[in-house]
């Protein structure tokens, strides 16, 4: 009987942990971003530092919300519309993936993450 409870506990724990890792945003490629940039129905947010943002950016990314400030102050998202799809990018895709989770947790309806960030971007920069 103890073995049954032990096995059951392991199965329940595994299912619980698997459920915690569900991704609620969509990763996008460079090609998908190029198409989205042609459409004004998105909010484009760069979550790199302001220094990174002003050094080089992808045209169309008008919002710069530094990820390192965002993790401590979700009110930085108040200027964005939660009903308009948001596309997030960073340098390599790591900060933007974490930021995408924050956006989802804060009630943004549709969130996209540029998979490999600006380092793999093959389009125009300014």
C-alpha cells in the first residue's frame, strides 16, 4: 500500500511540474516579425537596457521597457494596451521570454517573443 501511495505521489508531482511550464506566449521567427512590422496592429517592445536600445534597434520597436526595471515595477506596462497584441524582443531572446511571461501574467491577451533577439535579426536596424 505504501508503494502505491509513493508511486501516486511521484506521478502527481510530475504532472504538476509539467503543468507549471506551459508557455502562454508565442515565439516568432525573423520572417514572422518582418510581416508583423508591416502591420500597425501590434505594439513593439524592446526590453533591453536604454543603452542597448539607443545603440541599435529594429525599426518599429517604439517602446523601450528595460527588463531589469520591469521585474521590480510592473506599472511600467501601464502605458500599453493589454488588448492589442504585443511583440517583445531583447538581445538574444532570454530576457524577452522572461518578460513575455510577465506580460501574460499581467493580463496581456496576445504576446509574441522574437526567438533569438536582435543578435540573430537579419533585417534592417537603425
